């Protein structure tokens, strides 16, 4: 880390500690009983995370009483903002009707939800579970059982949860992706998980030429979050479909983030591609814990009690929880009813914010860009990231570019920017995050003022590690 990074981080840390003293006290308490004081690695940062006591719309309120414009939005799940009435009211009605806590029995809501999800995505069938991690794990188990093969291809930087079948090539080493990322997984993971570059069709073709008859599945996200939400090109998506079909491998598209984010369906539907299996989470639960594996009938048939061999997909005690179904139905219905206006409005607002942020940095003489911008297939979308290229002509294609310290100043994005914006009343992840329908003019003004403050502080700072 450059000395000037260290100096500014020390200044920001001191100011942050003073501003969020209550959160610091809570963090000290949490460390006594929780590993790192949290329940998810993405919810903490140095020197300690902000703890909140309320959330509404585009805003969260910290324990310290600080109001923050929030672009994390429940791990990008809250497309309608925090605690929207469209979701909260049905949940309250369920509880008031003596219905909502776990029963452990099948119910009609489950059928309704499954019908809505399959109709929206064009899938034959669905199996529900409780998290995106489990959904991707089950999808890969199905693919390996169906093909009788072991090799899994994934994108460098791609995150499919703490899924032992895909825990390789998640973290950037400084020179690239490729290593196994967790202790405790099978030693075979090193050989059985193959890592490729996102949006590099030539690399993907070469990998399939060499290993095609042993590949069980290719799993990837249409817009990797650590890749600045840069979307897959149409060529890459169709190459993935063609190669998997040719080699008899299963195409799994991880839509946990992108599902229902760009339209009231899957992101892949906009490419004109139907994957063999897809995984969903986040938005489809309306803020409640639910996830899904959707896909071909013959593949999901392997999860049946009568299948032989059988993929043991039992989902978990809280699979298809009544309140999760209530919230999920309300969310899917709302998005379907409002899709003609909601998605275009989100895209317009996201474009406006990206342009304003880039102009703020340009006015201060700081080289910064917003990724996740207009795509020929997905449009503008409502996911974005701010990054600091070392050269003006960088055209990032995904995680390999945006997380390479030889190409971008990762410390500025992930540490300096994070603390600087929190001090000015804005919470971001990977430089920005996700817009909701509740982010409007007031929120944009606060956001751009916050970016202007941090731009002044980093002006002229060498951007290298």
C-alpha cells in the first residue's frame, strides 16, 4: 500500500471512529461471542462495521443516529428499497391471521410461488431452498450426477456462495485468479474446478477443447459483482450455450443477483438464452430467505425421492417458509405489474447517477469511472461500481481487470472510498452497489456531495499498491 493511502486511511479511520462510537462499542461486545463480530463476511470492514437500528426506503439509521443513503440494499436484494409496504403489509396480514411461522407441511402458497417463478423464467420446474449458496451447490450436484462427470468450470472472481464445489478462483492473488479459497474442502477441488476469464470467449473455447468430454458444468453470473457488474457480452453468453451443448455439459447461470434485477424475469432471457439450470435468490424473496434452482424437468427429476441415482436435495427445515413465500409472491406480483415503468425508470436513474459521479471526479481532476453502464443486451441496469483505473484507456471486461492492482487502484475503491463515503452519509459496496425504486433526487444529491468530499481528499494521490 502506498504511503499516501496509509496516511489518508489513518485520517479517515480516526474520524470514522469518532463518528460511529456507538457502533464501535457494539463491535467490541460482538467480538466476545461472534467470530469477527458478524454473521457474514461482507458485513464487516476495517476498523469496524456500522450497526443499524432502522431501515426504510433508500436509507438506514445507525446505532449512533446517523442517516445513511444505502446502496447495499440487503445484499442487492431490496429492489423496492428497505421494508416496502408492498411486502410488509402482506407479511403483517399473514401473522395477524395466525399464519406465517414454520409448519413443516406443504401448502398452496408454495404451488402459487412455483408457478409464478417458472412462468416468469421459462423453466420447466423449480426446487426451493433457503440460500443462494445451497442453490448453486445443489445445481452443481445435479449437473455432476446427470453427466457422470466431475469437472466444474467457473469464472475467476465469480462468487457462488461458500459452495465447496465452486470455492476456487474467488480471491484475486494480485496477479490473477486460480487458487482454492478455503480450507476444509476436498483436495480434489484443485483439479476438479477449472477457472476461466469472464467475457473471454477464446479462453472458454480453448478450455472446452482440452477438457470438454470431462466437464460436468459451466457456472457463471451474467454480471459478476466483483467485476463491477460488467455484463456478459452477447457473444460470450451464446458461446457458453453452444460449447456446453456441443460437449454435453450443463449450463448453469447463477441469477442470484441478476434475476428480476433487469426485467421481471432472468437476465439470460434478454440474451435469448435458456440455461439448463439457473439459481435464484435475493430479489425473489422480497427480503425474506428463499432461493431456488430452476431448469429442465429431466435434470430436476434427479432430486425426486424415486430417482436412482438420487441427488439428495432436501432443501432444509425452513425451505418454502410461509413468510418467505408470502413475501416472494408479493415481490414477483409487484414486479410483474409494474415492469413496464419500474425497470426503465431504474435504468434512467442509474444512468443519471453514474454520469453525475463521473462528472464529480472529472471536475476534481481525479481519474475515476463507473462500470455497469449501458449494455446492448441488458440496457443501463441498476447495478454500478466506481473504480480507479491507472490508465485512462482501460476498458474493463470483468473481475480480472477491475481487481488487478496493476490496472486499478483497488485500495482506493475498497477501503478509502468506503470510509470516506460513510463519513459523508453514504454506504456503498465495491464502489457503489444497487439502486432501488426509492433512490431519488434527494438521495442522489447526498451521494454526489459525498463523492465530491472524498474526491477532494484523494486528489493527486498516486493510485498504486
